[in-house]
């Protein structure tokens, strides 16, 4: 089982403190203002950021609120970029967070891998933060729907030692996405395998948007920087809202855009059929830190 390498770095590593931290993301000034309510809609996917929770957590909370208020899926397919490798790969090992285990759907993973267009690669997942930081948010958001409750560390340990046969556990499919795969073929493989196994999935794409400033070696704007970053990101998001994967990728490449989850976004757009898309929240880290010299943009996008 993959251990939570970034616990204590990107988010709190003690369950009670982590619970409090995520609640504050929902209830904060830049968050949706309240914890998720009752089911009242159905979604297909969300795009959410993956920075430290103190920076991007309030933005991510908007997407996770929509996810929590949607019916429980059989599996949550997490598409994330690899900051450590140029390779794509599905993890067959399960993930662990301070809240406890989050099981990988091995049957689904193996079914997709057998089709031959994306490989199993647990190694590239080991030190990747972009996927790991989604796990606690997902566990928190679904805590009222799954029997594996988030409680204290001691009670979690007891549950790990003794699992009831009828316990309904949260299942994920962890996928790191780079440019080395054929998006159309992998998208078809995922869709076909889900149908073959009669499973419903909700997709979570992990992506920050523009990284601007000398710290990121990306300074296309020198005046009215924050407004220009906003306008620049909004054009990229427009392609996403239109399900225009080709236009989106061309925009990213033409401007050398520092949208780190561009490839997972592209794969998602090849998987989903066109429908309603809403930008739920957007801000840059400058609004949190006050540092306009170096900033990262965060967006929460829902596919209904």
C-alpha cells in the first residue's frame, strides 16, 4: 500500500487536525461557505487543484461539494499529472492517507491495462503529490456515504485489523497521465472496461493552472499581471467548457502554458460526452499569500 508521503507537508498528518483543516476549506472565505449537503444532482467529473491545502484547498472544496452531493459512484477515477516522470501509468497498489486506506479497484485497473494502451506503473506514483492530495479530500467528502468512517487514528487501526465482509469501501483508479499515450485509445479503453464490468465512475482531474513568476521561469506578463493571468486562464478554461481538447492542447503548447494538469484534462475531454460545464471557483495564490510576484492559479470545474 502506498504510504501518504506528503502528509504533514501539503496537508495535516493527524486525522483530527486534517478533518479540521478540510472543514475550514469548505467554510473559508474562498470556499463554498458550508459543508456538502444532501444529494440533489448528478455529476460526471470535476477538475480541482493540487497545491497545499492552505493555498488551494478552498478552491478544491467547490468541486468536492458537487461530488459529495452526487450519488456514490462505484469507482473514482483520478487523472493526475506526473511531476517526477514523463511516463503515464496506472497504480494497482492502494493508497493510504491519515484517514485510512483508500482501495484501488484492481479489477478495473487490470482490465484497462490488458487492453495494452497504458501500462501498470506503481513506481511513478510513489513520490507524486498531485494524486495523493486528492485522497483525503475524497475520503472526507464521502464520509457519510461509505461505511468506512473517518474517526480517530486508534479506531482506524482497529478497522484495518478487522474489516467486516459487508463493509463498503471507497475505491479509486489512480492514473498518472503524460504525453506518451494515445488519449483517444486510452479513453476508449477506460469507457469499455467500465461498461464490461458494469461500473459507474466519477472522474477527478488534478490540475493547477498558470504558474507565473521567476520561481516558475514563466513571466509572460509584466503589467496588470494578476488580471492578465486571470484572462489567460479563462481562455484555457473556455476550451475545456467547449470540450475542445485539440484547441486546449494547441493553446497550451502555443503559449508554453504552465498548466500542469493539461494532459489529464485532455484525456478527460476524450472520455466524456459533451454536456454542461461550470466554473465553480477561481483564484490565484496571490489572494491567499499576498505575493503577486510568484503565483499559481486554481480552478474548480464541474462537469454535470
